[in-house]
């Protein structure tokens, strides 16, 4: 085939490629040779399917443990997507309302999928199997999801994540280390009887507390709340989406966990401890923690009844219709 028969559009693309590699001091023909001899990309290689399917390693012979493992792996992948969207917003040099709301839409969509997917946990496990295989998981716990803590840190000012008993005291404090010391979830993995830190919490803090402190510092002036208040404080569409995100993350998602815990861990006359000994009865209900990423977007009544409507809907769906 002579040069005259070369597609002009293809020739233009080759020129652009030649310019691209020339800037890097590279020879385009070498890269073309590599392309000529390389294998075709397959779906399974692209997503590392074999590796992905090898990452489930049950500790027992109970079949439902595999469901439990895969569900939590899927959850962590969605958390990773949420963090990726927040990072794009925070790193955007010319942040526009359009970009901000589009990424918020993605975050909301991921959380909606997570909330709806919890039926896999609530209805998709045999209670007898779960109560047996869970004992092999100690002291690990879903409480130890670092990515969810990072989502919280990247979404709001650290003062909004302080335990409700200390929030007013530390509200105007800028000392990140002091605020980290009183993060609300640190009281969620204490022993029910003594109030001492569980091994679950000790392990978690040892591995991730430095990362949480560093991320808090990094996002102190670029978390979602700061970016909203700086760029779009009057935008109704932004406010609407932030309220939806707040509700999903801090009411509906914990409530989905609470339904699962109540199904598997509630037993009259006493409740069973969660894996890792986490105090789920006091930790999961939204009304106890009253965590809000964007408290200024809620009325005093909404704050005082935080999570109440969602709880009533979950417990008495016939009344909501």
C-alpha cells in the first residue's frame, strides 16, 4: 500500500502521535512495533477477573459466609468510587456548579445502591449460619471500614464528626488532633460492660488513625461542606443534593445496618454483641449520634428529629403510605 492510499484522517493521527512522543524524546516507530506484537486485550484481563474471584477466602464451611464476604467487598468498592468523586471535586481547579452537582449525583447514586443492596444482608443470610460463622471473624468488624471514615472526613468539618457530648466544647477549636480524639465512632467499639476499648478499636486506630489525622488536615479547607459554602451557598440545586447525600449517608445507611443487626443480633431477653464487640445498640441509631455533614441545611426541628421519619418508615411502612 503506497502513501497515496493512506486514509488522511489516519495520517493526521499518526502525525499527532509522532509529535506526542517526540516531546518525550521517544521514537513512535518503537511504540508501533510494540502495538504490532502485543496481544489483544480481553475483558477478563482488563478487570483482573481471575484475581477478583480469588479474593474470597471463607474461614468456615458455612456456604453463606461467601455471600457475607462478597457483599462487604462490593460495599468497599462503592466506597472507593465515592472517595474518587469527592477527590475529583476537591482537586478541580475551576469548580463549577455543574461539575459539583454532577459529581454529587454520582455519590448519591452510589449510596442509593448501597442502601438498597443491604437486603442482601438482611434477607440473604440464614440466621443460624451467620451466628455460627461470625464467631470465626473475631475481632474483625465492619466497624473497621476505613474508607467510610474517610468519606466522612472528606465531606464535612471535623467538628461535625465529634461525639455529640463534646461537640459544643470543641466547635470553635481548630486543633485537629484534639478533634480526632473525640470522633464519635471511637465510642462505638467499647465493651458493653466496662466501657474499655475493644481489640477491634485498638487494631483499627493502630492501623488508620495517622491516615485519618493526615486526611483531616488535607481536607480541612477543601471538604465538600467548605467547597459548598465557599462557591455555591445560595444554590438551591446544590443544597437539595447535599441534603440528600447527608440523609443517605447519616440516616438511611446506618439504619440499614441497624435493621441487619436487629435481625441477627437481637435475642430476647438480651442483645448479642456484634462481631468485634461493637456496641451497635448505641452506635448505629442515627438519633443517638446526630451526625450531619451540613447542619446549616437542616431546620431545628429536623435536627431534633434526626432520623425519626426514616425509622418510622422502616418500622411502620403502612403509616408512610
